[in-house]
C-alpha cells in the first residue's frame, strides 16, 4: 500500500522568510512524487514533480522540492515567501511499479504567509 | 488548450437518489481520475481510467462507479445516495502515469 503523510496541518511564516512544507511517503516500489496547490475558490494546480534524476526539482512560482530516498521525504521549499503563497498544499505519490495510475494524496497543509 | 471541465458544478440530491457527474479531460489526455474531497477526509481516490479501462479503484463501496468513453470523456455515477456522499468531486486528467494531473473545478454535491 502507498501512503503520504503531511505532518503539519498548518505552517505560518512571515513574508520574505524561507518556507518549508513537509511530506513523507511510503511505497513498495519507486515513487513518483508531486506537489499541488489549492488556492481559495480555485482548483488544484500542479506545482512540481519528481520522477527520476536530480534530487532537487524546481517548479512553478519559485517553489522547489528535494527528494530524499533514505528519509522517504519530499519537502516543499521556497527561499522567500510571499503573501500570495498562502494556500492549501498537497503532496501526492504514485508507485511506479504497482498501481501506476493511482495517486495517493496527503491530508494537506495550510500555508499562511503574514505581511 | 481548454482545461478540464466538469458538469454540473453544483448539485443537490435527496437520499436514495442517484447522480451522474461528467468530466471532459484536456485534449490528448487519456488518463482520467476521480477524487472525493471532504474537509475531514481530504482527497480520496475513487478510480482511474485509461483508454476506456479502469486501471485502479479506491476503497469506496460499489455504489460508486464510473466509465470512460472513446473520446476520453468520463462519467461517474453514485447510486442510492447517502448523506455522507456530500462532497466536492474532482476529476483530473493526465497524459499518463508519470505525468502531472490537471484538475477540474469540481462538482459540489449536497445530499439532503
């Protein structure tokens, strides 16, 4: 079975400070990992993904994430947070070897960036 | 390209009724997945279709079913509605397994 954990329901940061939203995963095979963002009254949008290759992946709006196989983590980061980054963030995983079409999502982390 | 569209956007049904939701994926996308989103349970995977075949199914009762047509459009059906089925139902399309998903705006289903 595959699973995703986002240990923090809420993350609060000040504008201009770096932000991290944590994600750990569990799969039996090799993972495909994704981050999505849901702004208020808007649909889920893709931010970035890790399939293979460089452990540091860069995505939309200045976000990046680091794949750490030994810690089974895929934390989302941004060097300098903006108030407009405030949203609900979801981490998702797919197992490359089994259930290839099934994505499992974390429960989401609400990011609040204060001016 | 046009995004993923879902119809209807809002729906109010009574317990015991059935409902059909529709999803049109992005042109060229052959994979369509359905999710149920609720405040308490987050995003729960319902099923995924690829080229008219159901490849994966989540842990939902048999009252939840779906299908995909040859043009990749998909429908999901919920029979014998229960109050607990009230949720936002999201459809997402993608090119394939390693590709990111593009989500529609969802159908807000309220069961009274």
